[in-house]
C-alpha cells in the first residue's frame, strides 16, 4: 500500500511543484514534437480514420481535433489526436520505458487542458508527470527484450502516463487518484502482436488512440467519485500479479520528483521508426563526407540489432522498412515527410533497384551494445572503394540530445507540407511563450481537410 500511496499523493500534488528549468525546456521540445506528429499524422490513414471516427462520435464540445476547429468530447478528441500522433513515426520514445510517451500523454493532456481551460504552466507540469509515471510503471514490470515480451509495453506505459496527466489536470484528490489507478488498471491492455500490423492503423490504436481514450475515461470516472478497491496496483490479483514478469515494485516511486523521465526521453530527428534513426544518421554522414551517388553503389550492408531486426527488416510499411528508407535517403539525399511516407516511392524503379543491393544482418553484438539502437552501414562502390559508418549515438537520444535549433529545423522540415505561415508562429509559441490552451489550439488550426 505504501508504494501506491506515495504514487497517488505525487499525482495529486504534481501541479503544485515547479519543474527545473531544463526539464521545462525539454517538455516544450516534446510538446512541439508531438504537435508536429499530430498535425502531419492527420494526413495519413491512421490520423484520417481517427479524425473521422471522432468527428462522427461527437459529444459535448469540450476539446478540438487539432488541425481544424471541430470540437468533440475530451475522450473523442484524445482518441482522434492520439491516432494521428503515432501515424507517421515521428513521435518521441523512451528506451528504458519501451514505449512512445508523447503520442498519448500530450493528446490526453491537451484534451483535458482545453476542457478545463488551463494554462501553459499546468500543461507542461502535467506532460512531465505523465512521462514520470508511465516509465516507472513499465520498468517496474521487469520485462526482458522486446522480442520476447507478449504484453505491449507501448500501451501500458502510455495509459498510465496519460492517466496521471489527466488526473493531475482535473485536480483529483489523493483518494480520487486511487480510484484513477484502479480504473486504469482495469482498462490496461495491449499485446505485442501489433508488430504484425501491415497498415499502421492498429499500431496507432495500441500505442496511443486506445490508451489516450481509456486514460481520459478513467480520470473522468475518478472525478465523478466512482469508487474502487484500495490496492489495485500491488495487491492480491492486482496489476503487478497479472502483468509483471520480474516485478520490481520499488521502481514505481524511485526518485519521483528528483529524476524527470522526460529529460531521458528521445526525440526523433527523422520521421521514421526508432530503430532506423541511426541508419538515417549514418547515411547523412556518408553523403556529407564522401563524393558518390546511388548509381555508384555496388552493394550495401546494414547491421541491425537482433532484438529489433524483426521490427524493421524489409517491412511493407515505408516508414518502418530499413531497406526502403536507406535507398530513398541515398537517392533523394534527404529524408523529410514526403520521402518517408510517399508510398509511390516503394515501387519507384530506382528505389527498387537500389533496395535489391541492400543486405541486412541481424547482430547480437549490437543488441547488447549501449547506448541502444546502434547500426553499422558498409557501402562498396563500383570502383571497389569501401565506405563505412558506425552510428553509435543517435541524434535526439539522451546521449546526443537535440537542442532548440534541431527541433525547430525538424518542425520546419515536416511542416513544409502545409505551406502555411501559421506554423512559424506555432513553433515560436510552444518554445518561447507563456501560451494559453486557446492560443495553442488556434495556432494548430491549419484547416487540414
């Protein structure tokens, strides 16, 4: 009971504690990054389907489907914006927590913030809280490798993280936060079979759409005083008993208020799957430091960590296919929104020809290497020259973090698809201003059809 009491007390008091300046800045980075993901994700099938479904469900006009001025219930706004947030593989991640925090925590936070008409300070604190809780919950379960885990940490981390954010913004009492956890535990779900999803729609549902919706639902139930059992987290037949492999309950509250997990999260420089980030870094380096073009390539070998090989090796979805993205990057000499998501490029003759020259190797050595998600690329040119790069510290990870210039450059690169002057104002507002939720929503209205 003591661990759960410590956690619920922390959630109920989170808005009264100030964040360190560095953590505030990092939270602004992750907020902007997720807005990029939501708005550009609206253009892709998961985002379009989430938007249409939420619009048709309607409900009281509490929160906005971002990119337009259409208002629906907070639950439906969280679902629709959550589906969009993971649509284009540009959302953030947390390596130790093994999930993508921003794609659920930010949509849920913004939906409740708009419902309650809250300000910048509360929004930033709630987002940071969500990362803290989500990461601690998943790490406490003691799962081994992504390849052998049946339960989806990507849904468990996000539902608990988003629940904490929503509960704090609704100003739940200590007792109500106990109810909050209990109803969240009853809705916790998700299996790793999402990895077989060919269209990225179920994947977006598992990572963020479902979990944002369920988290907001739990918070609203708790606010209405739906009572619950007293120790659902660690008690008999509770969450840990049902979900944990090698339970480490002490991690649930370890360094709460001292270590802020948003400071240890990763931003993606590239709009592609997380394990492919290092490969894009490697291609960028090789193009900048050598004189060659794609027609000069005789063969290319990419070494991929064995525990993530199954996620990205020769997949049919462009944004998570290592071979496809390597080929496109080499041909286009850039990797923006259109390069990552243009399905026509998948059958482009030049891309297909180059893709056939790419050999992948599953590497156990890279699976245990730290920092995680490293890769090695070797290119043999037609004249026999050998090019090699080992991408060991991915840009955007805690070991090699992105700064304000980096996140601004990413935003401009991906927002270019909209050709709207409002996007510069949105970037400036999130990074530099004491915004209101109304201002944030208004600047996000790009009239996306």
